């Protein structure tokens, strides 16, 4: 088989998966570039969408990532799923409200793997995954402040309050630094 | 009565080290162990249990989580024990001075015997600190 034919075959395969996924999810699946697909869904559909993708061969949950869109007042949660069979990455994106960041957990599908990813998202963004029984912090033991990766967390002010004393002449230099 | 100096002399003859390194701490201290500077010619050995150690080396930035473990290690070490903090991170936080989850002053958590500045400290500086401990013991009055 020539390289051109191979490429054509791959494209056909991609098209086939995209049409099948679009039909099952009832959403438009986009091709970002070669072997990279993404789809945007409603937050309440997340477990169903993930299980449909799982059945189609996207068995490996690479990671769950959260982006804080503070101007739009929402968190974008992205589930990166890898298919060993098709060698393709599917990103399922969903947006939840920043005021009430709650979403169903996917631990029913990926148990321990999803648990760890969700713990991290909970720790750094304060997203609550309903159904995940273990949301204890990974790195931030005894943390009392707000979730640190949120855009409205003023870390410099927090550090100045928490660690330094302005009246101490050896430490007042830390208060001269502007953001 | 056994003299304090006599006891201490035996302890500092061969300083056994337990390492508690975060981030780049270990890689920067490898030359001290390696053949060029070779700490073993002075009797310094890295031990696998804090219960055998005389000196606790702390390097790299420390977080409240790692500090808890370091305190547990320190409590397990037999007396007399010393804590040597290596590098700028344990001294002031180093380049992580404005990190929200890094310990800025190590002495708030552990009794530090000596700080060795540098990022990373030279192996000569580490040996100098160890010799200062030895000298201190030899200079003790005979009580």
C-alpha cells in the first residue's frame, strides 16, 4: 500500500468514527487535526457521553483538566480519552457554572484513575465531583485558603499575609514587590 | 561520670547522614557522594534509616506536607543529632519566595544547626559545615 493510500484509509477511518460518534452523542464532533477529535456537551450528559465513547474504544482516560474562564463565569472541564484501537484522542469538553461547580463523577467508568484526576481538580479548582467518595487533598495538606488555581485567588497577597511580617525590617522587602 | 565530650567524639568520628531532599536537592548533592569529592573518605555515609543517622540533610524547597514527614524523621533520629539545611530554598524559600505552598523559614519547623547557602551549595561548603560540627565537638570543654 502506498503512502497516499494509507493516508486516505486513515482519513476514511477518522470520518467513520466521527460520523458514528456524532450520531450516538447527537452532537457535532470536530476534527482539530489528524487523530485529534473534540466534542462539546452539556454537563449533565457527561457520564453518558463518556460511556458511549468508552464503548466505541476510547478506553483510556488520559487526564481531566479544568480551565477557569473568569470573564464567562464558568469552568471548562475537558476529559481526554485515548483509543488504543484507533490511536486517536477524543476530548470531551463541558462547561459548568463557576458559582456552583458541581458535576457527576466518572469513577463508575474509570474507578481509581478517574478518582485521582478528580481529586486533583477538586484540590486546585474546588470543583465538586458528585459520586467520588475520596476527594481528600493530594498535595495541599492542611490548606485553609481558597482553591489556589482559580483566577481570582490573589496568591501574592495570600503569601504576604501567611508567611511574612511587614513590621519586620528584614521582611518588608517582600511587600514592595508589586504584582 | 562519662564526659560529654568523650561520648560526642565517638559520634562525630564518622558522620552518618540521612537525606531529606525535595526537587533538585538530591541531584545537586550527588557530587558530594561521587568519586571527585567523595564524602566517604571522611567517614560520611548515607544511611537507609533515620535511626542510624547523626545528621539530617534537608535540601530543596519544603512544603507543609513534606515538613510533617521531615519532623517524623527528625524525631526518630538518636541524640546527638544535627540538622543541616542546604541551599537557598530552606533559608528563605529561594526562587519560591512567593509560592503559596512552600515553607519560607525552616527554623519554624525544625531546630536547624547550620544553614549552607548557595544554589546549589558547593561540595566544599558541605564539607566545611561538617568539619565545623567536628571542630565544635573537639573544642568542647572537658567537663
